[in-house]
């Protein structure tokens, strides 16, 4: 009887622990913590997830290495391998995600995301592009040619800008020099640094802030700005005279996703939160309100043609994805960050 009583008490305690388990924590970019991404999770568990925002992935990585333990995180494709190699991630069973099969086949098969049969380290969530947004009335010749060479054109010196992050700017400038930034030799890297030094005197400023870039272009302070497609879309919605350049050879495509911590507080809840972010409503919100493109391409049948026209992209998202250059992990990234920081500050 005593043993039976003890067993019953233990089971009761275990049940209470499960009922009172805390909500899982989402560690994510600010735009992707809006209600549509959390709605399915909240409906299933009658609670809101805890949310923590990161401003950039270096900050997020350092915080987790220092002991912060979120459950679901939102790095981009070029960044997640560093988190995996640091032992921060657990494989995700895709059979437990009802929205997995709605993700673009191109994105489901990105190199390096597989964690074995039926499992992945990284679930694609959304994607976008890096190119130049230009004022077509101020630089009509580049609207016609679609060339990125406006960054180095003396005519527009002091009226162009690039982004501060190396994951955007270094592959971009390397590509202009005919170099694959993801497979650079030391000699290639020397050439890219020379090109960056050539670029800096032409720049008005260096920024990845959408608002600053949009304001600079709208006022005419900037004639061309390296930007994400979201900047172009915001200006296009306001009927500003802008174009998003698509030169021969394609433009860069970033893919951001969701990963699970190696030690989630509640794996079922963590998976439910990942799935919630992939829902049809979340996908429609992504393209209509943020301006990125969702990995859940099946939901795009619900989106009107006008949204695609504003973004200047085809409804054939698979074809569009295949035409671009996926941003990947930069080798020796710490060295590249140090060099670009020094170059743009005039130290090198």
C-alpha cells in the first residue's frame, strides 16, 4: 500500500509539472514575432510563447554561448552552421510539422540542412533578395542597363550606399569583381579588399537600416542603395520612381529559417511553434506586410497579383528561386568582418 501511495503521488506530481510547464521561448528577428506567426501555437496551448528579440546573429550567438537557452531560434541559412557546430541545435523531425510539405521543394533541399532521413537542422521560413534599389528618374541609364556599376560611377559619388553586414556586401562586391566569395582563395580575397577600398570613397553612408535607406532614396540624398527587396517594395507602394536591379547572372537570395535548441524545455511545444510560423496566414502576412517571401509557397495562391507586382517578382517562385545566387556561409568570416570594419573606417 505504501509503495502504491508513493507511486500515485509521484505520478500526480509529474502530471502537475507537465500542466504547469512554462511556455517555450522564441529568439527571433523583430518582424517575425508578430501575431500571425504565433497564432496556431497560442490556439493549441492557450498561452503566448515567451519572445526575445535579437538585432543580429552575432549578438544572438554570443548570448547563447554565454548561457541563454531559448527553445526556437531564427537564424539565416548562412549562419546556422556556426550554431550547429557549436552544439546548440537539435535535429527537427519534419514528420511532426504539418506545414513542412508546403515549403518550396528548392528550399526543402538546400545543401547542408539535412540531419538524416526525415530530419533537418534548419527549417526554411522565408527568403528575400539583396540587390540595388535605384531612383529611376535620377539614374535612368542604370534603370535601362540594370548594372550594379553605379556604385563605382564618378557621376554619383557620394550618393550611393551599401550595407554594413559582410554577408550582404562582401559577396556582392566580390561578384562584381568576378569572384565567388564563398570559394575565395587568398589572392581572391586580396582583390576583393582592393575593390572594397575603391568603393568606400564613393559612399554616402553604410547602413542596413531599411528606414534610413528608404528615406535617403525618397529624398534623393541617395541615387542607389544596396538593399533588401523590402526597401524597394516600401518605396514602390508609395509610388516613388524606383527600380530593383536584376542584372544578368542573377541577384543574391537570403533564406532565413527556424532551428530548435539542443535542450528545449518542451520539444512538442517547440515543434508547434515552428509549425505555427509556417502557417498559411503567417505566409500571407510575410509577403503582404513585411515584403519578404515565405517558404510556404502553397499559401501564395491566396495572394493577389498586385502584391507580386509591387515586389517586382514572378508568381513562379520556384523558377525565381532557381535563378538567383543563394547566400551561404563565408569562410573565415571573423577575418572578413575585421577587414571590412577597418576598410570602411579608413584604417586599411
